[in-house]
C-alpha cells in the first residue's frame, strides 16, 4: 500500500497467531430443533488444486487447535463447506486429499460440492467428503 499501512483483513478473518484463516463467508444458523450450527464457506473458483489442497490442510490443523470454536464461542463441530466452480477440480482435490493424514482425521468437518449442485431442494443432501472413498453425506 502507498501509505505504508498493511491492508485491512476481511471481517471473516480468524486470528490464528501466527497468521490467520479467511473463509469467504461465515454463518451461524439455528435449525427447527433450536440447534445452532457454525458454517464456514469457501468458494473454490478456478482450477488451482494445489492452493485448495493447502487450504484444506490448514483448516484441518485449525480445527484441531479449536481456534475457530474459540473465536465464535462455539463448542460443537464446525462445518467447512467448499463450493467448487468445476467438478473436475473437486475430483482432483479429492484424489489429492485421499492420502492426507490431516484431512482424513478431520474429514467429517468438510462438505464439498459444485456450485451447480447448490439449489434449495438439494442443499442439505448430496455433499461429498474430501476423500474419494466416501459416500455422499447430508449437511445436518
């Protein structure tokens, strides 16, 4: 920046000290049974499999540290939703993550699907996990 100041971090930024993680959006919703759910959403535009894979691993490490839970005073399992622009990118990420120990350990927190699969009638079902061997799952 010209004024010498660091650019402001987005309002969705979660401080990790050192560093931070930046979901594209964050929602805390309550279902009909009055159970609250914390959802972090990542939009995977383009085809940068390496960048997405690194960020999935970073999320797994942050989930282990419980820093997201602490930041939002949330004591249940956080859900990280990944919306992919391209089906092929989703498949390549799954192939890469199948052997990653971090992502495998926290796989139940990750929900993946393509943007064209996000419609009102099917939003709760048909999600995929980051590892290839997993069957489709429901969001909640």
